[in-house]
């Protein structure tokens, strides 16, 4: 009896696994692996929608397909670079506090004359939430800190180097005098 039950279960398992599942739906897929992290198709599509939607909307047919492939490739490269930069920043112990992000948002609102509602409306028009925006700003500030620490802090230009450059390139710093007439009576 036990042997028959086992045979029936095995046959059922084989039959079930052999039938293709019509309910299988691809929810997301990996488009790049960066160290221990992945970039998914939904990440890529979200960035394309945020960064290049206006460009793609004006194109049609073959031109649209070529532009879409080019934009997807460029944005995927940007996402991979961003992941690599953030990974290096993490290894270097670079972090960004919530206060820094909030301060950056307040600066952006001030420069653009936005209040909270106007910012939310602008983000919605770009297909972003405030949380998405905060994370993007955090990542951007982190990368800026990394670049400053790894590159800019090591660059020193002396006054003599500036003078030497100016003296060897004087022609590019001078122009003929010009006169502009705006209104003649």
C-alpha cells in the first residue's frame, strides 16, 4: 500500500513538472551584476522614465527604437557606474546623514521657489516619490563626497602654475574690443 502511494505521488510530481505553467509571469529580470549588487530591468526602466522620457516621446518608428536602445545602454552604464561608486564610498566609510539630505532638499526648494506641495507636484510629474528623491539625493551627495575625497582633495595648483599657464595661453584670454549698439535714436 505504501509502495503504491509512493508511486502515485512520484508519477503525479513528474506529470505536474512536465506541464508548462501558463501562470508564470516574469516580474523583473537582472540586467547587470555589480559586485554583490544587481541592476534590475525595473531599475533601468525607472531611470529611463525619469531621465529620458521627453526625448523618447518626440521620436517614432525606427528612430524611436534606435534611440531607445542607445538611451537604455547609456543609462545602464550610468547605473553600473553609480553602483560601483556607491560601493567604493561604502568601503571608504563615506556616508550621508538624514540632516544633510534634508538640508539639500531645503536648498533645492529655496533655489526653485518651491514649497512642499510644489516639490511633491514636480516629483510626481517626473514619476518619483519624495522617498525616491531623498534616496537619489543621498546617493548623489555620497558620490560627490567620494569624488572630493579621492580626486579633488589631491589636486593643488600653485600661483606660479596659474601664471605660467596664463603667460603661455595669453591669446585665448584676449579678444578684440567690441561695441554693441542697443538703441539708436
